[in-house]
């Protein structure tokens, strides 16, 4: 860990610790806990407070709009709302609330040399990775449906899902220049339409929905912890776009054989029961899910290869399944590429 990275973790821990209990209260807190430490997000918890340093190149105005979204009354019970940083209200600059009141301030900023925007959140209990049988697939789907049905409360940037897929492919290319292992993934990537590669706007009829942008089970917490209702977290990629993108990761896992059919059915049935607009209320959902599911398959495979290169190892069984899926989707027409397992 570099000196700057150590400084970021320390700053976040200090900030979260300071907000986790009133001044002059005798401190009996446990040491700060690092929940994640990546260039795109360092997350530190102290007591009931979680502080997140976003990537240094984050668009501050877009982030502020997304934090304001999490704080909007229309999203109560769907998104975990933010907390307030010292001297700052973590809301969007120059966005109008439905009441007409402007919100003009942005995220807290770490001082140089870190210079990274920071947001603060209440701690929520995450999904237990060691209890797959208790994975809240149905709850996640119902939250997504409610999110997708909510009218955006103010102007928002586009959902960042396709951009993240493009970054994953770029990362793979940089990690494995000229390596044959990347060819199936690149073939699957080139077979996607421009909008799914972040190279063109989404089709107009699918572009105006409120989306999370990066749905997986790590994006759910119970708040208040430990047994409050499930809420969606991490709005870094939220915005307007095609709601099918938020169903694409579980769809891709199911198509690759990584998600059990009963879990996929629970997810899809709950989404439909809650009135989600991404797929028809009945019948085959794959015409709507096909392109986003293929894009998430490519993204997952690209990140797997980049990670394997960094760790100097071969892909594991799950990673290899996603890579092989890329080879298949490059040769099949749309709506047939994500072949469901029997």
C-alpha cells in the first residue's frame, strides 16, 4: 500500500470515527475497518458510519447528482440515504427538488495529495457470502422494480453500466496485450451494438428509466443493521438508461450456469410481480435481456482475465465458464446468444 493510499484509509477512518459518536463522548470504539480498498473506491467503517473515497477522476457534479438521488424522498425505502459530511450537505449542485428547492452543494473532498471526493453513509448489514441459500434474490428484484418505476426526480447523468463494461475490456487489453486468451472476449465485445459498449446512446424507448447500473448482491444491505429492510447501496453508476441492464448480471450468470434456475426464477418472478418495466409481465424475457446479458458476460470475463494476469494464475472454474460464454455469444445471433441451461 502506498503512502497516499495509507493516508486515504487514515483520513476516512478519522472522519467516520468523528461522526460515529458525539464530541466529548469517551471513545470505546473498535479500530476502523477497511471494507474495500481499490482505486475506484476505498471504503472504511467506524461504528455506525461508513466513509467512501471515490476515484480521483470522478465527475464531481455527476456524483453529487447521484448522491442527491439517494437522498430524494421518492427513493425512500429503495436506496440507502447518505449522511452529511462536516460543513457539507451531500446533495447535487443546482438540481431542483420536486418541491422546487435548489440543492447546491457537493461531496466532501479529501485534501491533497489524495484529492478524492468522499461520501458518508450509515452502516448496513451486507448479504452473508457464506449463506448462499439466504441470498435475497427476490428482495433485490422487488427493489429494482420499484427503482425502475420511479420517475427521476431531477435531471440525472446516464447510467454508467455500458461505460464500465468498456473500461473492463480496456483493462483486459492493457493487462494482456496481444495474448490469444483475450480473443474470445474481444469477439463477444465486437458483436455487441454500440450502446452496450458505451459508444452510442441507448435506444430512445429504453433510455429514460431510473437504473442502478451495477446490480449484484454486494449492493444490498439491511438498514438499520442487523435486521432492517433490504436497501440498495452504491449509486456511483446510477442514472437513466435501459432497466434491463440491472437484470443483466443475474441473467448472464444463469445463462452461464452460475446461478441456480430456482434463484433466477425467484428473481424474475419477483421483478415481474412488482411491476418492473424491463421485461414483459409474462412470456420470454430474453429479447429484452439478451444484449445487456451478453455485455455483462463480456465484462465479467474481461475483468477475470485482467485479474488472472495481475495474480499470475489461470482462470478458475467460474471464470472459465464466463470466458467460454464469450466464445459462444460471438457466434450466435441476438436472442440466441445467451442460451439458457436446460
